[in-house]
C-alpha cells in the first residue's frame, strides 16, 4: 500500500514553489565531534533550555548551511520524557532558527529537567529568540 500524495494547489506546481513545511534548509548534527566542538563554544542559558552555538571555520565542508542538534540527558527522565523534551526543542528550533539563525553556524539545544517539557511554547520561542540575539551580539571588552 502506498501512502497518499499530498494535494498541492495547481499554481504551486507550475511556479515550482515548495510547500511551506520544507521551505527552509536546516541540517541536523549527528556526529559526536560536532557536539563536542559546540560545547566548547558560546552558550546561553535560558529557563527552558541551554543554547550552545559556534561558528564553523571556512575549512569545514558545507560552511553556508545552518546545523542544529538536540540533547536531552537521562537527568530529564525516562525515554518518554526525553523524547517529549526533544520534540519541543525541535519545534521551537524550526520556528526560530531559519529566521534568526546565521548560516555557517552550529546550534545545540540542551533540554532541562521539568522546564523543557512543561514550559509554555510561546515563552520558549521568545526565549530562543532572545538567546540567539545574545549569542550573536559582539562581546564588550572588559575594563
């Protein structure tokens, strides 16, 4: 049995416009080494998660793409709780990263116990927007 096709409006097929669900290109971090490099870079703690971000060097392949990773340790809870937290992190990332993220950067979202799964969705989106703004602000020199 084949899955049903997604109906598309005729004008979208002619114009070659992709459906809104796939209108951005964000790759997922999969290698442990990428997560370790992000762990040594900039970070911003928020109530519902921790954001780590690093700018990739020009020598690395695919330096024009945004990449994002998600981490939820066993401190969060059992597999159900960890998966719920990761799903929420994925959703806020898909809402914010394509708009505010910068190409050539890796972002890692780390879930927090209780807060990631229970915090209001809109508040978490605002937290991620704030965290990305803070990450990309130039550092002020210490006096």
